[in-house]
């Protein structure tokens, strides 16, 4: 299975943006101490940008837009989308903060975005680039496929539901493994869920072609739908077939529905109440917390109390979706999610967490891809930049990028009737070999109670877990 993935080249990195956080000891409440009349060294500039971003975010959260505008002007003198890692990160966080300010004037914001068109071809392209430049999806495919192969041993009728059927490489690799089964390949049906019909058409064509070449009985069932609108009857799960479900970077988007459900049930819970929480926060306290976390070498509050609550009231929609998946009685369900806490209730909490997470992702690219690479610029702008903007600038149902830590997903899935299935030793062995051959020492795998965390250095970025319906 490893042979289908090609190694990426690597390049040296002079300074990790994560190092800036460990050196940071500034309170965002004080004025900028940096001289503007001389050229700043990379580390000085990185610290300065972090300081300015925190200061700007505080002004935005407090509604002090004139002060925020002054800080944005200062950041623009240092940040650039084609500079070093911290300059690039700052450019996208600045854009996100500016977008949040613009949203206070809805008419102006709509007018400025009224002609913005995102082509389907561009969405497909940036996902391909992400697949090629990082090992994360490749690792998810290796572990998911191995879990499915082991769960389906001896089964003659296999049905796989892919909740984001965008990349045929995963299932082409699985078809090749199933074709070599000693007992012969099963009859395989894959149900692909995606919001774009064109993506599903391409998937159907490539998989049918591969299945015919390998002489495997195969059917593809396309379901054109957003995940939150999924009609489970269209999945066409039949009696007598062994079911597997693959969810790669999808379930977190359902948490936006929880937020809306809570908002409808509690009319008093509004944006203004969240703003009041921020206004009541003492800026020095925020700086002290940040400094404390960085002195300890620990990322901010992975189990922050402000993460989305797990009560039945708040989790009605994601809970009902997970309950529906449980009702399908899968033999195995493999879930891959971003392992970050980007679902805090306040702007400052989300900004701090996102700075840590995206610093690591940008650091990955700095270590493996040239700064002049057009592919790098595209994935940073069209994927990471848009995610950052969604985390920082959006609220309510519009805020889809609600990444949470593994502990939260374990609780949710357990409450929905799923039992954790340890990922196999052979799957983890394949993953370790793949990462060792990847050509970059920064990528690491950590195993915790049968769950796998894929890390950059010591920072967990993605979690992969396997589950079955608990009767």
C-alpha cells in the first residue's frame, strides 16, 4: 500500500515559528516596544508580529476598531505571504482579523465579496496539493484501509461509506489489497458523499476503471449532499453486507449545527454576551496565561472549558448524526480529525490556539518546500488561509472549522454508542515505515491506547481512531 505514495523532497529550515512562542513573554496590553527605524532580525520580527496580532485581536474583541486599524497598519509593514514562516502566518491572521472587522458592516462586507467566485477546479487542486505536500492524508488512508481490510476478513459483501469522497487514491489502494486476498476479493460497493456531482463522477470513473482492471465486482453509489443535509436512506445500506465508514476531516463541521441549536433554544445567548465575556477579561491576565503556557512549553488549554459543551442540549445535531451512523451498525468506522482546540467561545481563545496549530503546519512547509513554490503559496492561501479566516472571522452556523481535541471526540462517540477499536499493529508499522521514508524527520507518530496521533515535532496535529457499534 505504501508504494502508491511518493516521497517529498526536503529543505532546511532556519528557525521554527514554534520557537517564537517559547520565547514570547509580552503582555498584549502594552504598547509595541519594537523600533521601526531599523531592519528587524527574523526572531525579533516573529516576536513583534505575535505581539501585534495579540494586541490587534484584543482591540477587535473590545470593539476598538480605530486602534485595531492602527495595529493592522503596523503588521502590514512586517507581514507578507511570501516571506518567512512567521510573516506568512501573520499575513493570513491579519486578513482574518480585518475580515472580522468588516463583518460589523454587513453591507460593506457583502459588497466587497459579492463577485468572489471559488471555482470547483481550484478546490480540487488545493486538496490535491495538500495531499501531495503533507503526509497526513496518506497516513489516514493507510490506517483506514488496514482497519477495513482486517474488519472485513472473510466477508463476501462489503459496503464502504466515504463521508468525503474526493480522493480516489485511498480506494484504489484498497482495491489492490482486496484483489490479493487468499479467499478472493469480495463484492465491493462504495457509497461516496460529496457536495459536488463532478467530484463524484470523477471518483466513480477512476474506481470503476481500477476495479475492472483487477476483476473485482464493484459498484459506486454517489450521494450529492452536504454532510449536514445527508439523507441516510440514500446510503442504501442493505441487510447481509458488512459495512465500514470512513470519515476524514468531516465531523467537526457538524458542531456548527450544535451552536445554532443552542442559540435557538437560548435566545439570550447572543454574540453580545460573548463580547461581554471578552470585555471583562483583564488583558494582563490573558498575557499571564499565555506566558505561563509558553514557559511550561505547553500549548494553550487543550481541554479548555470553553470548548463546545457535550451536553445533550448543545450537541443535539452532531449527536443525532453520530446516532444515525451508529444505527447503521458498521463493523468498523475510522475517524480522522484535526487535533486542535479551535472551538472556543471567544475570539482570543481561538486565535491563541490557531496560532499554535497553524504555526506547526506552516513550519512543515518551511522544512520541506521552497518559499518560492507556487504550490506552497496556494495551499497556504486557499486552504489554511480560508480555515484561519473561518476560525477567526466567523460565528454561529457560518463557523465550520470547529476542530477539537481527541478527548472530546472520544466522549462524543462513546455517548453515541460506539466502542473504540485499537488500530492494528500492522497498520501502525506501515505508518512508521512510511513516515521514516518520507524524507523529513519532523513528522512523527504517537500511539495512545490504540489511537494514533500524527505530530509535527512534538505537536499533535491529526488524530486517527477506529470504532464499532456497541450493542
